[in-house]
C-alpha cells in the first residue's frame, strides 16, 4: 500500500543550488546516540508491556492438545539426529596442503611470481590518477544534486508499506520533467507538512537569513523540522515536543504517550495541521487531536503559548494575510474560530458549519473573506466581519456542494482572483471560477471536472510562483504525485481568457493538455512515453465543458450553489 497524504510547493530561488550531503561530526554523533538510546529504551518498554499483557504461562508458551483433549508428549529421537552428524558440523575437513602446493591447486599457489610496488605511480598497470578520479566523481555528484533557479521543489509526505518518508521532488517546467531529488525518513505516518523560510537549529544564522526547511506533523505528538538543503540527514534539525529532550527518561516519555490530558508545553496527540507566519517568520502554529492550538518560537525552539478554543480535534489553521497575529482555526466540533494570538482572553469570533471541518483558508485577494471545506463535501464562503453572536448564527455568503463525499482539500490560486481547485474522496479534481463570489446572488461556476488517476484525492496545491501559477500538484491514495498544467485545458482557457497571465505557454492556438507525473515501478523513459500518450489521449477524449456550457454543467451536475 502506498499513499501521499500531503504536499507543499517550495518557491523558486529558495532551494540551494548545490545541496550538501550530511557530514557526521562528533557532536552530531553524540546527539544521535542519545536520541537512538531514547528510542531503544522506548522499544524495550513496549516489549515489556506486551509481555506483561500476555498469558502468565510459566513456560512462556501455549500447550497444544490433540483431538482427544490430551497434550502429546514431545519426543527426542536420537537416531534421527545422528544421521545429520550435528556434532561434527563445525569441524573443517582435513586438507593435504603439501599436495595442493605441489599440484598448483592453491589459490595463492603462484604468489611468488607476483610483483609488488610500494607506490602506485611505479606500477605500470595503474594508469588512472586516483585524485583526479575522485574530483571527477565529486563533480558528477554535484551535478546530480544541482537545483536550478528555474526549478521548483515539491514536497510529498508518503506512506509506503508502513514506512513513512518525505519525498523532495524537483519539477522542471520547461522540460516537462519531474524526479525525486532525495527523501527523508519519518518516524510515523505524516499528516501535514509546512514549508519554512526560517533557518532552524542553526545558531550561526542571523535573523534575516533565509532557509529551506520543512515542518512535519505526524501521528506522533512531536513536530520535526528538517533542512531540505542537506541530503542524507539521519535526524531532524529540531524536534518540537516531549521528544526533543534526549535526557528525558524513557519512563517519562512512556507516561506522555499514555496520557492524553492536554499540556501547555507540547502536544500529547497527533499533529493535524501546521501554519507558518509569513510576517513573523519565527512563529509556527500547530493544531492537534488533543484539542489545542500551540504557538512555537523557532528561535528558542519552544512552545510560546497554548490555546484551548475548541471542544474537539483541531484539524486546520490559517494565518491572516494582513493582520499578522490573527489566526483562523477549524475543528471537528463544527466550529471555525478567529482569534488574536496576542490576547487569547480578549474574545473570539465564531462561525458554525454543517459538519466536521476539513480545511480553512483566507481569500488571498480579499482578506475580509475566508473559505471553509467540510466532511459533507460543502465549501463555505464567509465574511469575517459578520460573525455569530449569542442570538444570531452567521450565514455564509454562499455555500457550494462541490462534491458528494468529503471535500478533503482545496487550493486558492494566489495569482488569479477567484480561481480555485477542489479535491475529494470521489477521486475527482474540480476547477472553479468565483470572480463574483462576494455577490450573494452569484456563486462559483464550475469550469471542469477530471480524474487525475491518483486515487482518492488527499491534496491539491497551486504553485506559488506567478510564472507557474496554473500548475496544480495533485496526490492521493495511489501514492502518485502529478502536476497538472491547468492553463492547457480548453475549458480553463475559455473561462479565464481575460485573466491568463503573461508568459502562459501557447497563449493561442490548440494545445496538448499537460499532466506530468512519475508512475510507480516505471523508469524515466517509460514515464516520458506514458506522459506523451496520456496527453494525446487527454486531448482526444476530452469531455470538459467549454466556457459557453459552464452554466449548464453547473446546474446539471451534482454541484450546487446555495446562497444565503
């Protein structure tokens, strides 16, 4: 089984052009040893607890009975064992060394005829310069790891055969190519990832320094932060949670694992969402199944504040794009809450939705509004200035029945106003146009719906750079990651013809629809051939609606806008 649970883009120019391989020094070795010992102690405790839960049979086994209910006696047939000559198993057969040497049968029988040179330069059979060969190998490795300024990096949290890891893809848009650059092993199933431009765990870095880091939330309560410019790292640069202190005893960690009572200094249950503050780069917010939201300081690597806004699991967070201390959170209590992180006791604004929240996000083009997706497949669009009160429940500007099943993910295009994508358990990705969504009489119009062949869709993400603004990363239950160039879709071009950005490939004329991906178990040549065939089939068999039929498809399909 293989699946990708979350994805994230890294903007162009942030990855190091020549990433470095991890070098293990004494200090790092000591830190890793302490962390490994802590994990080993935990494993031993787990084994002891498992043994204690088993049957208290003094022999440590279970008696096997025959059909009559009697326990058969175990016999030891000596005669049968003697046939195998186990007593002589380790004895080497006697050899006649003199005969072997005389007959030339020894592997080293002609050793006297070999010539030995103290210096390789004197050996006429060694013609390659070792130092030059090493330099050539280093150059090849640097070229292999090189990331160009025109490349994008895409991060994918993958689970494959119960092994969790973070894959770092390099996406070359001009070459229609994508490949795995390197990966990072994770301790548990990843649930959320967040890219950071702030160096973490590097005291020598100044406050204005740029970095290329990734925060990962998993089924474990800890948050791991990794340097993406370092290849073959064994352990994260920092850990936020109880597991960050290697000196803590195993018994203390065991107590933390068993207890689900919320704490103020770290999470005690799975981390479901992460959000980096773009204005205060040292702040990272996390949401957990322990019903709390926590604010972490990347400089001190500690929890600065804990918030208890929700009565159930908190699954999504979003910082306000302009008010740097305003945070939006959504949970399984069917509530969306906006609060000021500086003054948590000053009151909050609340909005009720129809079912469990899946994701919340502010409108990047009008920060007075925000989007909320729910488990029932409905997308809500709220006015943040009109919150619920004790006597009145705030209604959304519009509600969209985007999918029949859970609306697991959606992405708002930061370069094209009103253009967004939704993904669902129904295996479809839908593209929408909501240019007039602030008008209650008009909701989003469906542009097109398509299956990208990634299984159940768990993540959709538009690229952050304007030059590749129409590229949509899609991943799901099949474990494959694909990048869909939505600007090559006929329906998108018809619906957004007035908003197509400068530099969009093939601004006029017929285009082949581009979907770039890596199929499981295929080499690069097979992948390229498959992509070309898929593009041709996609154009020949395309049944997307044109711009003229958007309204008809919008009314006829399951999608429905419900204005309030």
